């Protein structure tokens, strides 16, 4: 059994209309080594997997060993009520990548990127990618409700 299969449940997503974002079709869990209970990402949660700029995908692809930790990280960031909790989400991301064998340099570069981007967004209260995705969530929910009424 691989570390991914041991630590994560299977990942089931549906592609959203943008083609860049995905929604969990089934609950997804990460059994963090040493933790008393797993981190559970509920059905309907959104992810863009790894938020890697296109120019950097030559070095670090959008999908890879880091995909599962990225889904957990997206959920933890979107639900973080404060900066301290957000930083814990970044730490979980780095530790999960280590647990499944993502190399040292790649893991630390990815962690540093999400930490710095998160700091920038939280410090300057920028409605970045996560904020835009929250707006898309609301628009999709409204469209779904309108469709049910028809």
C-alpha cells in the first residue's frame, strides 16, 4: 500500500465550468500521522489543486504527488477564521507532502510560496484567488437554486 493510499481516502472531484476549479463529489480525508482524528474535507468543497503560475509549471506541475495535500490545504485555507489558523493549514500542507514522499526542495518551495501568498493576501486584505472562487461558489449556488425553481 502506498503512503497516499494509507493516509488519504480516494479523491473524487467534478470539473466546474471554468475548467480550472473542481468540487469534491465525495468526502475526502487525510489521516495526519500522529493526529488523533483525520482532517475531513466535506463534499462540495472546492479546489484548484495546486495554485501554480503557468510559467512555473515547467518546474512544478499542477498535478503530482502534491495533489492530495493541495486539496486539504485549499480546504483549510478557505475555512481559516484567522491568520494563525491559516498558518497551521500551510504547515499541514508541508507535513502531508513530506509524509507521502514529496522531495525536500519541492516541498519547501511550495510551502514558502503558499505561505508568502497567504501572508500577502491576509495582510493587505486582497480578494485574491480564494475570494474570487468564493464569489464563483455563490454564483453557482444561485444558479443551482434558480434551476431547482424552474
